[in-house]
């Protein structure tokens, strides 16, 4: 029952009921990435391209899409990563989750969420004041 209610009232955990129904009707599974996200295609978008979408395994975080799948999702390539034996380039870094809005987010000294004062302004910056 809790899983059903989650599908009705949340969009950030996996997929909604509407996405599941659309996927069953029009979707063709293309592949899965190392995070457990599943990629689909089917139907046409408003631009005449084949519609492509992802159903996230857990929390919906768009930054968790690996580079190869990102290129396929945005129609930069028509061949999905499993079909082309995609390997990441040496300069591509592994995924780091977006921590914005969490307790682990970066908060500089002097922000409202952290105690302390900002450092004093040095001579290379003049603060704007109205009328100047």
C-alpha cells in the first residue's frame, strides 16, 4: 500500500503512475546503466524526434545519468551505449551527487546557515551603494 501511495503522491522516487502507463503503452526498453536507471524510447516528441526517457532506480537526480546515456538521451547519437560498447573517456569523472538543499551542501563562512562572519572586503572590491 505504501508503494502505491508513493507512486501517486511523489515524482522524485522512481516513476509516477502516469509514467508507468505511458511506458507500458509506448515504451521500448533500450538499456540500463550501472546505477540501475532504465532507459526507454517510443512515440514521437513535438519536434518529430523519437521520445526518450529514463526511469530512475531511486531518487530522481538528473546528474546521475552517465555521459554515454546523456548523449543518447539528448539525441547526440542514435546508438545507445550498450550497442556501441561505450567506454568513458579518461577526463570523465565518476558521478558525484548534487548536494544542494541537503545538510552536506556547501555553505560558505558567513552564510545564513553557518555561524560566523564573512571576511572583510579587501581593496579589490567596492560594494555598490544606491546613488553612487
